[in-house]
């Protein structure tokens, strides 16, 4: 038989199955159907928080949209979206320091610019639209992770608790925490379901969103290393690809800043000028001791309570540890938040994406009587709404 004859009798390549896409959409639809109650409750509590901010803003003569989308760090993100990088401002509160917009990672302002290029929206409105959308995606991703590990009831409590944190108003602001949490939750879910390339790609995006987005890359790389070690190197190329992709977002931006600054320390120098550097928690310890021994502003005391609760929750997680991806991700986030010399009042915001810290409380609420769970949720809702309005209308320091 000739080669041509053999080729003609060979079975043809099967055509791509059109049902594969339908199956993926079906799984997404089923996941969304199971999460609808959690998402509805989350949307309700966050809408209540936004209403409280709006009332507080109107009372002091401010526009609610500006308080949510063009306030503190939101000013920087909108400026980058409109004009690109290159703005330096001398610090008013810290003489001798110069703040550079190179401290802010590019994905969120890039999305704002992309949206305003397609839809006739202002950058502030586009930023809020992105933040609110990604907050919903984050809640869905948290539910997916919680449901897979602990069941639907615990997943519901996990989403509700994330939406009722004292600093949950940030999830409704023109900040990057919602975007990072969405990317992190779905990357962790991809790791739990062994979708390595998706996990790496989402980690890449997380690394281009915030400095602590590197925690997602750490989770992917450590899990990939464990997988490679378990199989003595005989692993799928997808594991290697996921691990290779994961840190590229963070490294790419830090490298670009280094080239722009003309030194490998470029990004570190930018952070130093913002007063942020690694001190292994020394400055935070001194601040906490001063708060205990004396007086301080309310946001500092709330931050101290949140940090203490986070450390207690971390201890509870150690007694019943979740799977490796969540352990690595949570430890990395807590380390970055507490070991850096950044603003003490902002540390709860840096811990906001660490949703696995809420697992012990979610497990307890899932086992509690419905009346007790509703009472606890109502108290948390009142605290979250009122404190969120305070942060955006009366707080003396950035959130």
C-alpha cells in the first residue's frame, strides 16, 4: 500500500465538538444558580452600605459618586487612566517624601481606560462600574471555593461575612481590592479543580492589579512545585505553564518600573518614598502598643481589632487547615499586610482579599441556630454600614 493510499484510509481528525462550549456554559450557569441566594444577600448588604455613604456624603455637601470613586487612592487610579503614568506629588503630611503614581499597578486603570474608550462614561463612573462588577464576581468566586470545600450553607455564610466586614465599603469603592479578590478566588478555585493554566493566567492578572497580588502567584507556584514533587517531575505541561505564567504580572510591572527609573530597585524606591518597606511588623507593633497605652483615632482602633481577629482566625485555621492553595495564599497576604510599614489604618484593607480567614466564623455561623445567625448578621451589617459611611465622610486618614 502506497503512502498516499495509507493517508487516504486513515481516520479523519474528529471535528471540534460544539457541545464542549455548551457544557462549560452549563457548568457556569449551574454554579451561578447555586450561588444566587448568596449573591442576592451580598448585593443587598452592599447596596445598604452605599446608601449610608450617600446619606453621609449629602449631609457634608459632597457627591456620593466622588466619595466612592474619586477619593484617596481613587484619585490616583483615575489620573493614571486619564493621563498615564508620570505624576509625582510631594507629601503634605510627611515632609521629605514624594509620592509617585508608579506605586499603583496598571490593570485597574487600564480597564477604566478601556471601558471609557468604548462606552461614553466618565472615568470615575467607569471605575465604580468595574469595582461593583468585580465585587460580584469576587462574591461568586468565594462561594464557589466555599461550596466545593464545605458545602453550600458555609459558602453562603462566607460570602455574607465578606460583605459585612467593617471595611467592606471598600468593595464598593473605586479601589482594586474587589478586582484582586475576584481574580484570587477564581484562581484558587482553578487550583482546587486542577485547571493549572487558568490558575496561572488569573494569578498573572492579580499580580498586575496590586502589590499583594503576588500572594496568588505564590499559591500557584507552591502548589505546582508540590505537584511536580509528588509525581517526580512527570507532570502535565499545564502545571509548568501555570507556574510560569503566575508571577509574570507582578514581575513584569516591577521590571518596567525598574527600567523607567534606571535601577533594579526602581519599584522598591517608589514604595520607600511612600513610606512602605519591609520591617517585619516593628512599626505596626509600636503603633498597637501606643494605642493600648494611650489614645488614637477611631480607624486605628478598628484596625487593631481587625488585625487581632485576623490573627485569632489564622490560629483557628491552623487547627483545621484548608487545602494548600488557600493556606499559601492566606499566609502570604497576612505576611505582606502585617510585615510592612504601611499605614496602620489601611491594614484591614490589605487583609480584605484574605477571605479564607473568614472560614472559621462561617463554619460557626453555619452550625448556629438561624435566629442567632440572623442576629449576628444584623449586628455586623449595622457596624459595616455605619463605619463605612464614617470612613468616607469623617475619617482623618486614608482607608
